[in-house]
C-alpha cells in the first residue's frame, strides 16, 4: 500500500533513498534547509530512474516527480508521514535536533530509521520523546542500487520495531540483516574497514601500488564477494568436507596471515602516497564517468544476482 | 603463437589453468602421479568449455581435447615445453622434488611459474639448477574464470622473468599485478584474510550470524568490490575533493574502526559455531549447485566488466 515517507536530509543518501521509495509507489517528502536541495533531488531521481526501471517491474517511463516534495522544515516533511528515513549530518547534536522537530509532527508509533554510518541507535534515541520507535537502518551507497540495509536496535528500541522495519525494507526488495550489538561500523563497515586497513598497509609497506591493490580486488576476490560472502566461499574451498574441512586444515594458514597483517597510521606522508597512487590509477578518467559506469554495472550485477540460488 | 605448456599437478587448479591454456590455442601436457587425473582433467575441461566459449571470441564448439595430454611423470610433461605452470602440493619438499625433475627435461630459459598460495618464490627456487627462471604466479580459484594473477619474484629470479610472465598471462586476458615483497598471502590473500578475520570475529562476538555476514558482503560492499578496489571506492566517497578529501575527513573514522577490529582465535568451539552457522545459511543447497551457479555468475560478471572504463 502506498505510504507517505519523510526523508530528513536531501543529500546524496536522502536523494537515493527517495528515488527508491518513489519506485515502489510511495510518496516522498524531503526536508532540507538548503534551498538547492529541491533541484538536486529532482535531478538525482531523474538520473536514477532508468536504472530503477531496469531493476523493477512495471515502472512508468518517467519518474513520478509529482509524488516528490521538498520542504525546508522537518515538521512539514513529517506531517502525515507513516515512515521516516533520517539522512542528516552524522553528528549527534544535529540528530537530536532533527528528531526533536520530527516528533512534534509525527504520530507516536511512526518509525524513525536513521541512515547513520557512525552513530549508535542508543545515542540517537537518548533525548527522544518516543525512543522506542527509533532504530538504525544503514544502507550502502547508493541505496537505490545496493540492496543491503543493516538494522540495529538501541537499548530503548521497541522489540517490534526491527521486524516492522524488516517488513518495510523487504517490500522494497532490500536485503536486511540484523546487527545484534551496537559497535563502531555496525557490521558491513567493520568488514570494509578490515579490508581497507590492509589495503592501506600494503601500500605503506611497499608490497604493491595503489593501482595493483585495486586491480587485485576488482579482478580477483572482489568478483567472488560480489556473489557470496567469505564464510560460504571458504565452505566451497573445503571441497567435499565443506567448511569444517577448510577450518581444520586451512584455518592455521589464515591465523598465520592474520598475525602478519599491518596496523598502519594515516600520517600526512601516507595520505600523500595514497593520493598520488590513486592519481596514477585513474589517470585522465573523471569522477562522473567512473560513477556512471559503476552505476550501470551495479544495475547489471543486481540483475544477474536475482537468479542465484544462494 | 601456440605454445606447448606443461602443467605440473592435475588437481582443481591445474585442470582450470589447463582449460584456460587450451582456450587460447596452446597445447597442454599435465603431469600427475594419480591415475585418475586424466579423467578428472578431461571432465573439468569439458564442463569449463561452455564458459570459456562465452568469454573468449572464436572458440570451437567442442573442447580441443586432442591438444591435452596427461602423463604420470613430470619429465614427460616438460619435454619440449616452453612454459611450466606448477600446481603441485603446497609444501616446500614436494615443490623442490617437482622442480628437480622438471629441470632434467626443460631448456634452461623456460619459465617455471608456481601457483603456490602460501610459499615464497625464494624458498621454491632455493635448490634449483636455474633458479632465475622460477617465479610465483598465483591465481584465484577458479583461474579460468577469475582473471587475477599475482606475480612475485624470488631473490634469484631473473629481472626479465616478471615482464616475460606478464606478457604471457596478459596474452590470456589475465589481469596481472606485481607483488614487490615476498610476504605471507602475497597480496590478494592478505586482503581476503583481513576481511575474513573480522568476518570470524563478528560471529565470535555475537554481533551477527554467519548468514548475515555473508549476506552483508554479497548484497553490500561485495557488489562494489566486484567492480572496483577500496582505494577507488573511497576516492568516489570523497565527492568533489576526491581521495584526499576522504582521507582527511573520514580517515579518522577508519582509524576508530581499525582500533575496534577483533583478533579471534579459531578454537574448536568457534569452529563448531562457524560450521553450524554455515549449515543454517545453506540449508538444503548442495555444493555442486552453488558452484555451478557461481561459475555462471562469474562468467556473466567477467563479461559485464569488459565494458568498464576503470
């Protein structure tokens, strides 16, 4: 059933969520104090629409911009909303202020899902009137193309809020996971940070160039990770004996490598080295060109994953 | 120009390399002391052929099994070979023995590239008659579908060997990278191990289930890693300011997460927990079904990557 969804913050993440919500028939009211947000969000939805049509059955040719509104105040966006996706600045002060204003306009049972990547639900809900309706629903960028949504409850989140949010995001063809403990990076960004730490270390130690690290991922393990996670990959690596065989026979080589991983510090010199390496990698390509190609490829990858049995 | 290639070891990796070499017009002579290797390798090439045809222009309908021989001795396989891909057991003793026998049959300039994932080129070449022709060329499984080949020189490897090997693998449409220092895991498996360490830790700490970790990767960051590496991803994450902007503004949040990453130990209890979690994830799916779907998807992903500008 079409809902009225409030999106608090009309930046990249808010605009991408909005495009997704529109694609599933909902109406969207974005709040953003910046006067340029309206044009930015409409432009974003227009550019995203062909990709969403490619991924979603039965969408009209043109984006339903008549179902999109952008207002300068949170209270206006929340008026009559049945779900709130908060996409404001990732600092606790602004989050508290946004929630305070949202609650003046919302019915008490309406969920407020924060897109925060670095804050905890418990902290975000701390000053709320109805903290039980507040949770974290963290997407990966861009949320209209990457299906993952990580759900995290705070200490005061209602036991019903997570299943309710799950049902909502699943209805949008998102892949939800439950993060059972509040920790920096939730789940997915702990994994990306673990990989990135060694990706930085390899450059810092002179083992390989920035470009070779990126090529190694994109033409090596990354291709497998685009299809399945590390546990399932090593289950296959165990042959007929499966994951147990892998862990018992090759677990020790993992531990040897774990012991040898680096712990770099992002000093000014290392930042220079990384930036220089990245410039050598991308040469004359511009960011827009890379992003456009990435988005087309993400659509194609999402489509090919629809047929997988795992 | 078609070459005669010796593949030492007719297991999964040897069979997959052989299928690739055949697809690029070379003749292949596999050595394996196990009498069942012949049937296994021919069966492997037959099953791999439709995928190779899909990826490679102008291949015949049927696999050219007339260009494939399997012998029980290394000397027979190396007779007349112009390149050797060593895929034997990943222990130093067997490697030394294999190289000793290979050198009785090879011309002195013929490269011997080891597929080892855990040994160092310097150790592998230590007892060789012509250590200068020995290097590591480590693929990801399965090498006929995942393009990455990591090249590592040992202390005694000739300065020409790496560019020569690069030219050979590039002619097979592989993506080569140069690993500048001999370290456990070369490069790619250092990165996979870094990710896996935290993937294990998240389960050990009760942050999420095995299944949710795998879903998070496969429907989240893994989709981006299938297209580009972490440095380029964070360059895009820096917006108009690029990688420097990212590192200066969001580097500190990476360091916060780095400090919070876990250092699990694969105890018997943890292994049980991981195996149980994996069983809950795969339910009734069997390994063959997963592998077949993975291979089809890897072909589709490799094809879609052919059009990318980065």
